[in-house]
C-alpha cells in the first residue's frame, strides 16, 4: 500500500561577491552564473527556461570544458611539488562546505548543481597540485522530520509491502513509516523500534548528510564528509547533494552554516568531527532560492555582520581562512536572471539582499551568482580563481 504525507515548506537564501570579476569582460556563460563586487547580479537579462541537466561523471574533454566555463587555463593553487604549503603563507588544505536548500522549490537548482559539480571537481583535480580537501553537504532544514503543514507544500511517499517500507526522503521518512503500525515492522530492511537507520546526527541541524533522498550514500565508517582519497568522489558527492525537496519551508541556511562549523558539531565526538581543520581554508557554498530573513519563527537569527563574525570566530578570527560563495535569487538586481517567486513558492526566486550582504562582508573572498542560471559551470570556474586568491593570502594560525 502507499501512504502519501503532505509536507510544508517556507523560505531560504544565500549570497556572495568578488571584486575581481567584471561583468563587461566576462563571457556569456560566466555572466549567467556569477559576478562580483558591489553589483553581483547576472548580466544576460534573459530569464532562463526550466533548468535541465544531464549528470556525467566521466572526465570532460578539456577543450569542451574550457568552452563551457569561459576559461582556457584554469586557476591553480600555488603549492610546490609534494603538496606541502609554504611556511607561513599559502594553503595546502581546503574544507568545502556545501549548504543546499532542500525545500520543495529546489528540484531544478539541485539538478543544475549535479550537472556542474563534476566539471568543478575535474578543474580542482587537474589544475590544483597535491590538494588535500574535505567535502561535506548539509541541508537548510533544521528538523528534517516535519510535523508542520501549509506553505508551498511537498509530498512524502511511503510504500510498504510484506511489513517492510521504502520511502523518500530517507532516512527521515523511516520514522513515519514505522509509526504507521498495521504490521509495518521494518524500513529499508532495518527493524523498526530504535534500530531504524536514523541517528541523532541525521536530524541535527548542520550535520553532514550521509543519505541521499533515496537511501544511504555509503560513506566510509559513517563519516559525514569525504576526502580527496575517496575513489568514487563525484558519485559520493552527488549522492550527498541529493538532499531532496521534502524539507521544511522554514529554510535556515545561515543557521545551518554556523551549526555545521560550531564546536557542538565539529568537536570531539560531534556529528562533523574531523571536518574543520585549523590549517585549512574553509570554503562555504550556499545554494538557495529564498532569502534568509528572520521574522519570528522563520529564518536564521541575527544579521549579516553577526553571521560574518561567527564564521570568522569558527576560524579563530583569521580573516584569511574563509571563503563564501553564494548562488541566490537576484530579482532585485539589474539584469537578474530570476523571475519573482510565485504564489505557490515553487517557481522563481526571492530577492536575497541579506545573504548578499553576508557574502560581500568577506570582500575578495566572497563571490555571488544567480541560482536561476541554466548552468553553474561559469560560476564554479570563476570561484576557483576566488579560492586561488584566498590561498595566496592564507596565513595559517601559529
């Protein structure tokens, strides 16, 4: 039998900037995806059709990659042979944190991310020598087991047969599946009653994802991030980044960022233990189509200056140790690509001035693009240059 549960959804957002990218000099692909400085809006001025994406994990042809990204050489981290960073300056390690909106309006944007990520990783792997990096994905949903209703809405589907249920999004849905009663005694083959494969960290705000919307991603030792040593890195990341569209409409992207890197989650025994390193540059990428505008129950608490300071505090106050990238709504920007968010909260995007202000606070270590771009290839290609500059300027503490 099939059970359908209606879920609610509400809001989310994000932002970034870079003073080194000039719209008038950028190729069309880059203008669609990202821009910098005080005017981070995209420059094509033509609203795209529905985003479509074909995910490929094979290495792209180098000429095709250069054409799609609008670059010909790619940026490099300045590391000497052997992968050891120079004493005092430069970075040998990078911790990548992706914050992906998992509300009901994000299907197309998640597909676009999935299509663009392999080329991004190919650029890192081919252009960055001796890279040592961590990659982790968190959603914008503070409580992945939803009990509220209303908002833009979405559906959770449970299919049960012979006492065993499968459902989406996993693993959250197993709690509901086991609560159905009526002889349902397992979920994905795991017995109900405290042994369902849902841990405290699976519903912890800011905890790294180890499940896709369909099932487990097979991370080693249940670690909540992957490293450059992962033999199937692209597929593992794409699984983690498949956060689904069943999350709360009360998106809290900044709360998710700060929770992911705070002592509670990164300390000994925390959900993200081992992810954040003192001698690594932190690169945060936020992907959302709604603003993070605190209004009573909704949105992240605080304001952009407080958010900026909280990120720096997590990196020991080191301004050279953090980069923030944002793919957000640009309906309030000249030549923005996004249509206004529709009444159903599904199509279009919301203007995100607060998220932009947050990203802009990082100066040359911030970069923003349009979440409505039909491809994120140009955005990620330019982001490598932003990260490269940050690595040049990085001064490890101590």
